[in-house]
C-alpha cells in the first residue's frame, strides 16, 4: 500500500511539473546531495528515454552546456528541438568511440539509468543488468574526463557488489544511494562517483 502511495505522489508530481517520467526525482535528489552537475558541462546520459533526466540536466547545464542521450528506443521527438540536447537511437554495446556521439572531448559527467527488459527470472535479470553496468564502466577511460562525475543505476546482487568493490578506487569518492522516490520493493540503487582518476 505504501508503495502505491509513493508511486502516485511522484507520478503526479512529474506530470504536474511537465517531466516525462518520475525518474527525474532520483536524479534531482542525487544532484542535490552530491553536486554532480553544473552550468556549462558536457554530459552523456545512457538509456535516456523518455528523457526526464535530460530535461533536468538541460536546465542545470544551461545554454553553454550540452547533454547527449542514447537509448535503444525510438527517438523521443519532443527533445529534438531543445538547444543544448542531442539524442541518438543506439545500443550501449555498439558504442566505442566519442565521435559516435558527435563530440570530440570526453564528458564532464556520465549518467546511466539503464535497465534491461526484465524477464522475471531473477538471475538472468541480474546478469543483464550487470552487463549494462560493466559496459558503462568499460567506457569511462575514454568517455569521462579526469575529475569528472558519474551516476549509474545498479540492480543489487552479490556479483554487482563484488564488481563495484573492484571499481571504487577509480574515483576519489564513491557513494551508494537509494533515492526516496525509488519504490521500497525495488532492488535498484545508485552509485555516485566523484572526481574520476583517469
Ligand atoms: C528507466 S529507463 C530511463 C528513464 C530516464 N532516465 C528518464 O528519466 O526518462 C531505462 C532505459 O534504458 C534503456 N536501455 C536498456 N538497455 C539499453 C541498451 N543496451 N542501450 C541503450 N539503452 C538501453 C531502455 O530502453 C530504457 O529506456
């Protein structure tokens, strides 16, 4: 019962505030707490669709910033007219090079809210989620500037915990957060990395 109330509250709030999804409140909370985004930054958002994180980021980075989103889903055309936003229909597993995202220098911030289509088979869903997480970590040396910030959604599992432990030293700060707007039954949490040590 509590979960449905939470869902309704954030769902309605997103609708009232013209955000495409309730997910925006997760990024908002993360950013308020860890100061991930700033005006003028160049940001990439993996798994952006429908685009509430892009809407939020676009406001914070302002007209001198740029946010690039990719998703396997069809482009959300409502984002195509926005001055500091670029979106692509692409699979993270096909991304290897910055030029595929139309930029030359590495990003100041890498965001990922990617989630696989769930099958209901727990171990399979956990494996698929971890593959997405690994693919993003694999891109960091080329895609994230030294000193850059990082936010990624992770589905909890023993393998995920072990993997994260191996990665934590590539950032000066490495935090775990379960945002208030996340349904309490959900196994997802977010990892926030600050100050990337390239
Ligand atoms: C929870 S949604 C993102 C919501 C978004 N942050 C927002 O605020 O609107 C997760 C997205 O990850 C995308 N995704 C899943 N696997 C992907 C992949 N291999 N490559 C790119 N995007 C992927 C899904 O298509 C889905 O749109």
